[in-house]
């Protein structure tokens, strides 16, 4: 009997962005939440993995910029769409290293889990900002940094999802492939603690690798510097992750996963326009920045303020890279290099813009 | 990047649209902006109004730089 078969099936709602839904790229990133009663994009691989026991009954789609710019509203709208299907399981993404998408997946996974009480999970790359924000709140399966890792991602997401929905015991992050959530779990071992500690110590002394049972949390925070005393005397520099470059992108800064940054002279430039500036960033719709780059780096306004004596001076150079899937280690390296130059050049304060 | 600039001893204000990301990356002075593809502008406005809007945001960023903070602070709209 058809009805009988249907009843046993796990109902799944899947969340993806406009790109994976095939609606469009950055020019469609403001796409508002909608639901389609079909399996789309990565849902096909998830469906195959889930097999006959589960069915993706609906796919919720939302543009990444719409979500990022309207987090609270988007969350509410999407929750309503999900709720209508009364699912047994919710899967978002995977988002890989797409920042806005990762934040969206994390936000909505947490909301579905906590507000609707539906088992939920997502997947993303460990450096996705969404990972740090939500890894404690929800299960985030660790994926590669690009969609080339879709197969592996689905291979880990599906079994964990099924365990969650069946209420089975979830193994350690290493066993299941999710990002550590900072949850301590008691278990029995053959060796008592003192012995394990001595073993670790011996390994450490011998220079061998060992695994701590109590990793220290990684709080990499930098205290705020004192405020600028007199902004009317201050030399101010512009830094951006929005990919601002002179016309033609002379250093060929990559549109994503940037391997370099640029240092650009703006002496004598009072206003940016399509003749002297554009963006190299591939992670947002470039139309507005290419039309008027002051929308990303406010050179025109800072020149006015300089002329009016409201700031001391606009630094002659701005520094720019593309913050689109760029490795944290690279961003860190770029900034620690150019910060030395900023200090040497007597810059008193920095305005850093991000897209 | 914002953290490395701060670490070098230069006060820095982060102007961005997705504030939760800025908080996650560890910016201490944050000024929320208009939209992801045009943080410091709004193509719907006429050029004069748009520049006035940009100036307001930049002035807010300057105020943020002049303000002592002891923890992550979002300078609201």
C-alpha cells in the first residue's frame, strides 16, 4: 500500500543558496526565501546517500546576500517555510568555504534545531566564519573548502543525519567527521589517568606526536588599542578585503582564495570612478563597486574630510585583497606584513572595509 | 586582517555589513554598513544623497576610532 510505505519514510527538508539551486550567481544573491517541492543540486547526492528510507520533501532556497543583510528576518521567513513540512530531519548546505552561505546554514540549522525541535545538521570548511559561530550549537560536518569536496561531505553528513534522526548515540568528532563542539563526554578506558598522562609525557619528551585529552580553547583575541586622541591630526589609512584595485587589476589579485594583496597609490585621486578603480572580488555582484569604487573604499569622503581639516591626512596608499574564500593564514600573513609598513609610515588609525 | 592591524598597535575600525562575522573574526570597533556589494553606498539614491550617506558612515567610523573601548563594540546605526 502506498500510504503505508510513505508513513515510514523520514521526511527531510534541505536548505541551499541561490547558487546551488541553479538560480544564479552573485547577481542573484539577493534572492528572497522560497520553497520548492523538489530535490535540487546537492540534494541529489544527499538523496542518493539517504536511500529509500528518507525523502527530501522540500528544498528551501535563499540568496546569500539577502540572508547576510537580513539575518533575523530571513531566519524567521525560512523557519516558517520549514515548519509547514513538519520534517523529521533538516539538512543545510554543505557550504564549504562560502562565508555568507556558512553563516546562513549555521543560523538556520540552529534555529530549526532549537525552535522547531527538529534534528538538524550542516556541513562546512573549518575556516568558514559560520563554523566558529555555530560549531558549539549544532553538528557541522567538516568539509573541504570547495564544492569539489561534495562527495566526501555527503558521505559524512548522511550517516550522521540518520543517527540524529533515529536518536542513536553520536560518536566522537573524529569518528563521525563533525567539528568538535567542546562537549566533554565520560567514558571508560583500560588505563587510568595517571598512566595516560605519563605516556603522553614520555612521548612529548621523545619528541613524538601525542594527543591531549584536554585541548585548550583557542581564544585568539587582540585587545582594542587606545582611541585616537585627536582625529583632526591623525593620518588615516584605508584597508579593504573588498578587492578594490586600480582599473585593470594590475597585480592580478585572484577573485577568490587570494594569494596576494596590493598596495595602491591614491595621491591626487579625489574621487573613484570606472576610469581609476574596480573590484577584483568574485564573491559579490561587482556592478556597484565597478560603477563607483567609493562604495567600497570611501576615498571621496576622506578627501573632503582631509580638505576640511576633519582628519589630519589620508595615507597615500591603500592596501587591498579579496576576502573571498581566502585562507585565514594568508589574510593573517598579508596583514602582518603591511601593518609593519603602516606603522613605519606613521599611520595613526585604519578604516578597514569588508563586503 | 583586522586583528593583525590591531596587534601591530594601530587602532582600527571595521566597516562591514555582516556584523556577526566581524565579531567572529575579532574586530573591536565595528560600524555596520549598508549592503554586501556596496557597503558604503546605495545605488538607489541619487549621487549627492549617496555621498552624504557615505559621509555619515565614515564620520561614525571616525567617532568609533576616537572612542575608548574595552571590548568588542558595535557602533549602531
